C-alpha cells in the first residue's frame, strides 16, 4: 500500500516507495535463511559454478518466455472482455521525469524479479516444501501444492485484480523454472524475462 499513500508529486519518493516493500521482504528472507536455515546458497539454490549457472540460465529463459507468451495471450483476452479504464495502479508513472523512468525500468526488469523470487520461490517455497510427514499439514509440502500456493501468493502481492489470472499464470511458469532447476536464480531470470515488456512500456509510453 506504500506507493498509494506517499506524495505522488515527488517522483523519487514514489519510486522508492514501490521498491521498499520488496526489498524489506527480501532482506528478511536472507536474515531468516542465514540464522534459521542453511544459508542462502543452499536454501535458495544459488549456483556455485558457471556450468550450474548456465543450466539455470537456460531454464529461466525458457520458462520466462512461456510466462511472457502466455501472459500476452491472456492479457488480450482480458482486454477484449473488460473495461479497464483507470485500473492500472502505476499508470501515473508514465508522466514522471525520464531519469526516474530509467530507475523504475531497471527495478521492474531486474530488481523486483530478484527480490520477489527470493521471497516467494525462496523463503515461502522452502518453508512449504519442508512440511513433510509427520509434521501437521504435510500435504503443503507436495511440490505441486507448493507451486500453486506460491503462484497465488505472488499474484495477490501485486494488488491488481484485473490481471490476477495473468499473474497466476506467470507465477506458475516462473515456479516451474524453480521446480525444475532447484534454484531461485532460474526463477529470477524467468521473472525478468516476463517483466521485459512492462519495463519497456514504462520507458517508451509518453
């Protein structure tokens, strides 16, 4: 809610207000992993070699393309069947000065994907997949349940009801990158690919 309660006449404040919640949540995930888990490299599956990173990169690009392609199709369906006037919560950012547009584009393209993936496909994913018998609610540890739960939470985090289905689809495709690779790096790359068009839209639309 932070971006909606700050002074929108100050672009710097508004842009940083967009960033703060995700950065804070990501930081919490690293703290929890460091002091209560096995450390970020193990818990989040970060690569430890170039060859390992190469596999995660390929998985990320493939599932990011799936997220983006499916999202475009779903967006066209939604736009064709809905009246979406004034429903885009960040539409006012098209009018901010170009230097802050560049900052925002870099955030949408790289910053937000990394922070959100550490949150959802890192901390939340790891917490769920550790729920195995005889722990209560062990069914939450089923990998498909983990995939669906994290995708739904990811979609709700964005607070955009008009594109909820699109966000869930994106969350599922990005989550599969995490599932198949075992790494948040792969899902962050997929997320970045998925965010390419929204980032460019902020930069190019007057």
